[in-house]
C-alpha cells in the first residue's frame, strides 16, 4: 500500500459527495495527469479509529504559488463528513 497524502481539509459537496484535500511533498514534481492516474479509482482512508475503503469519483490537482501540489479527491455520497476525522492519511490500494 502506498501513501497518497495526508488530509488537511474535508468538505461536503451537496448532491456530489465529500471532498478531501491534502498534500504529499514527494509528488510536487509530478504532473497533474501522473498524480491522477497514480491515485486510481479506489483508496483507503486511515484515521486514528478506522480504515475506510472507498471509491474515487474524481481527482483534482492544483499547484500552489510555492510550487507544491494540493490534491483534492471527491468521494461518493455514501461517505459522510463524520467518517473522516483528522488526522487522516489516504492510501492507494492498487
């Protein structure tokens, strides 16, 4: 299993799902397309209390002014805001 990112932000998107945002400095030099492909269609979110396997609906990668990549993953509506408590880490399953 490979670490994708540490979660720094969690927001519900009505009628879409939950977006989790995070960073991984090891990916800062990768292209957006490479990061999106590397994340894949399924992830596991590890919190202090649980491991939550879930599908990935969409991935957005934005570059900050300092050159770091911010990664945002849209999760399905079945995932609730309360399911993801910080600190959380997202892992790829493939």
